């Protein structure tokens, strides 16, 4: 990734943190004259469109002040349910929701679907056919499953 994009990633991370949010991912696509930057942010609680707009304005302001890009479109949003959870602090807002979790065991990995029932320090407890306790560092990937009840 070129230096300007690394600078934009750093700006995005800093702006998110200043707003008690965190950067999940940044995707850059398009050509020099039609550049699109997608910034995905999240928080310990659900984030609003107003928060995304605030972060977007601040990132744009800094990109323009530092003249990092001439022409671009910036899209700032929450990651959506199709993206895996990355940080432990993302899990708390998904208590009592169904997740698909892949985790490492001693010599392999396992996958299950279960309801997140509690979080204590870095131990997450899920209810599936049985209660499953997993250390956060053992989770390979976890996605929230959409249920229509």
C-alpha cells in the first residue's frame, strides 16, 4: 500500500479512537482519478449514521489539509453482519445473539453455532448443545448470524 494510503489508515484510526470507536478495515479501490476509500468503523455499542458522518468529515478534512489525494470518494460505515468480529470489545453488543465461531483447539480447529451468553475478561461463553467457553485469543473467526424471530 502506498504511503498516502498508510497515512489515511493512520488518520482513520486516530479519528475513530478520538470518537470512542475503532477502525475495523480500510479498502482502497479505483484508479487515481476515481479513487474510492471505504472505512469501516465500529464501537462497543451500535454506531449511528451521525457518528459515521462525523468521522467521515474529520477524515476528509485531514486528507484535504495534508493534500494526500486529489480526487476521491470516502465512504465511512459500520462493518455489517457479513464481516467477522475482530476485537474483543465488539462482542459485548452481541450478547444473546447467535454466532458462528471457528476456534483453535490443541491440534486442530473446530466450528460451531452458539448463542453468546457471557463475557468475563477474555473468556467468552456460548450456549450450543452444551456450554462452550473459549478464550478470545483462540478464536479464528466469528460472525454474527442474522435471525428473523
